[in-house]
């Protein structure tokens, strides 16, 4: 009987198939074999609680923007009553007035700009929540895929070892094989079954975690990752792309712009807003009626200057934070590009090693059939083959995950449809 490792390791055999795909354009939808369908991912992320919360928070800033447009001041009514005692008698007197503080034109313009920028910052925060969710989907998906593919390999390994055990049992019954080979075959099956149960439990756990976190994503019975491909662009391209589209960078950039607007607005507060009012009063039991106009102008002091200085310092902090985020993200992208390139190179080597170990195991099995090798030699060769197959599978998944992770950071994969529809000025 000839037991081939092609049947043992179909995921590894799939790695050996040549695949062609178009080069990734900067803004074209990427080819994503092995990932869940895009509509399912978008639906899952739309329903993801952190994304919903971030989108709902936009309404808070929209209300705040309306408040800034109308300004903080409202009409106020002043009134009073007094009893005026003079030698001629006691006379009731009253006065009433209506007043309102007036926001100076420059402050109104600044407030409107701040309100609009607050909305933009909230939108970018919602976009960042979407990107965090996309990263989480990718992590959970490939966590499940690793366990699923290893489980599939070990299921086939156990099936092959059981078949081999039955062959050894028939030989031993016919007196054509020593008892020691029967013991070895039984031990190999028991050991493989033990490993299999461990992988089955881990696969169940990762599947449950993915389904419970993102119910809209249907998890198939078997993972089917695509063949890894090298990156289509160099490090400089990805760094520039991420600087312009990364969610953390865009949030920091929006926060820095808001800091500058707040600084400008605080500077206008050094000139106080006046309060203007009209008043009507009576004297000597309404024998005299008095109408008047008044205004109140606060005298600026050191507190207003301190507030302005604080806003300037806050703007500087926000600008420095933006620079720090850009620097950190650029460094992280460099690491990601290196990891993606390294993972792809590692996969090519692991695939070659798996092919060699597969041929060795097949050759050793034929030698055992011809009585030229012992069963122990076959089991060792088979163990080395399964280990190489597992290594190639993990390398394949690592290369795919590293590439997709970089595409998410570069705003190429799994973009937020709502964010795409809205104009943004970066």
C-alpha cells in the first residue's frame, strides 16, 4: 500500500500551486483570497459596539457645533422694586431692563470653525474605531485559520497512521511483522490522537471567539488562505501612504488643527465682549418715567492673558503629539514592511523544506514496503514531514496576515464606507 503525503497535507499541496494576481494599485480594491467577504466584514464592523459608540458620539459634537454657532449669550431680564421714603411720604418705585452680551464678530467666526473641527475630529475618531475593529477582525480570523489548518493536517495524519496501523496489524497476524512494529504503530496513533484533541479544542475556542465578537462573519468549516505574494511597493511608498491615511495620524492631525483654532479663539478673549441693555424705571409713584440705555464692558486682566497663554501651550502640545504619532507610525510601518518581506521569504523556504520532507517520507514508506526500512524509520520520516508541513502552513498564514495588516494600515483594505463618502481636508 502506498500512502502519499499529498493526501496527508492538502493545504501544503495547495501552497505549491502557482497563482497569478494583478498588481495592487494605490486605490484599487485588493485581491483578498482567504479573507471573509467584504460585505460581511463591513456589516460586522458596522455592528461592532466600539464603532457604533464612536459614530454616535459624532452627534454630541454636532450639537456642540450648533451651540458654538449661536454663541453662549442669551437675553436676560433685570428688574427691581424699592420703597422711597422722603419727607413728603413713601413712594414705590420699580425698574425693569432687558440686556444681552454681544459676541464680537471675530469670536463668532472662530467658534464656528472650532465647531466644524470638533465634528471632523469626531468623524476621524469614528474612522479610527473602524480601523481598530478591522485589525481585530484580521487578528481573530488568522488566529482561527492557524488552528483550523493545523487541525486539518493532524486529522489527516491520524487517518493515515490508523490506516498504517491496520496494515501492520494484518502483517503481524500473518506473522509477517514483529510485535514491536505493532506497538510502534499503536503508539504513533495514540500520540497523534492526543495532539489532535489539543488542536481541536484550540480551534473550537478561536472559532467561538471570532463568531461571538463579529456575528456577521460566517466562519467556514475549513480555512482556505491564498498563496502569499510579495509587496508591490517599497518602504518609502508605504510610509508616505500611511502618513496620509493612517487613522491615528489623521486623528492627531485633526486634534492639532483644533488646538490651533482654540489658541486663536483664546487670543480673541483678551478683548472682552460688551453687554448692552435697555431699561425702564419709574420714580415717585410713577410720577416720573425714565427710559435709558446702558452697556457693560469688563476690564481685561491677567486671567485672560493666562488663558490665552495656556491655549497657545495646548496647541504646541497637540502639534508635538501629531509629530510623535507620525514618527511612531512611520517606525511601525517600517517594522511591518520588514515583517511582511521576511514572512514571504520564510514561506518560500518553508515550502521548499515541506516538499523535500514529503518526498523523503514517501521514499521511506516505499522502502518499508520493500522491507528495506523499519517502521520506526517511516514514523520518524512522517513526523518530520508533518512538522515541515505545519511550519509551511504557519509561514503561509504569517505572510498573508503581515501583508493584509499592512494594507489595513495603508487605507487599502476594509475601508469605512461612511468615511469614504465624506470629504476630508488633510
